[in-house]
C-alpha cells in the first residue's frame, strides 16, 4: 500500500475521514486529529444493508456524532450496488476535496484488503493520500486502545454463532472484551468484528463535546443474527 501514510507532523494539513459512526472510523478520527486538521467527515448512506463497502446500521445518526465533535459532515447516498457504489464514494471524496481542499482521506481499516484497495485506487485518481492509522495493528492491543482512551461503544449488530440478544446495546468494556476472546477461541470470530461478526456505535469519546443518550430502541434478533435499532437519541452534557 504505497500511498498510505500513517505518521505526519504537519498539523496544517487538512483531511477528511470516512465515517460510519462505529468504533473503527471514530477511532480513526480521534487518532488522526493528533496530527491533522479534520476538515470534514464523509458518510456514505447505502440502500443496500449487505453492502460490501459501507456500514449501514444506524447510519442516520452520524449527523449527531459529527455535531457532538463539531466537525462538518458530508452525507452521500448510494444504491449500494457492488462496484457502482465506488463511483458514489469517489464523488463524495471529490466534493470534500473541492470544498475543503483536503490532502488525504482517513479510514478506520484494520485488515480488509477489499475495502482499502478500492479506497486507495480512488484516492490515487484524485491525487490524495490514504491514512490508515490502525492498519495491520495487533488487534488485541487495538481493542485495549479503545478502552484506554475512554471510547464509549455499544454493540448494535451481531451476526455469528455464540452471540445472543444480550449483546445488543451491551457496552464494550473489559468484561465484554474477555467474552469476545472466548468467542474467538470457540467460534473463531474476529476480535474486532472485522469479518462482520458484529457492529458498533460510539456514544462518547474524548472528541465529543457532548455525549449521546439513547431514549428509545428496539432489539431484533433471529437466532445468532440481530440488530439494535436506535429510534430516538439526544445530546446531553458530559
């Protein structure tokens, strides 16, 4: 991945971050904000719940998260058709470049070659760098990084053997991480959910000026597959 840069001391450089509201993209915003100016976030709203590229659970709530961080958000719709959705992503990134003069695109990619290679290709065409601060990092260390940096994360989707309804809306804490390790041992799930075994949503982190409070939700579960549908939220003081 020749155009990926993970480190820089150029605090003046403006970048955007692809943002889904889950733990990995939010962690990327947090980590990259140490060395770059986060000019905007980009959320791709896909009509395809099984999109190969984009996170879809509770994607409508990224606006509130962006508001909590006081970072502008670009929302871009796509039908979610395989490969065609990439042209929509390119259009969104080009919009960010034209509007905010960004020099790079940040991503929360951990191990997915499929996603990163496609983002890299788009950015190369637009003369932008890709910033992947957690790419190929030790996964257990990464999960502890989230806990050590006070991310308040809940599970919003499960799709693997070993999960049940109790995981929906459960917080990612030390106990949850230990249970994930047990599921990894017995069912081979990826510790960070990189294989789609689970989805997350961030309620609070150090970048948030206010935190998100869930007022109403529904749990939908069919055997080992389920989702937390967040119906109503509000921003409250930390």
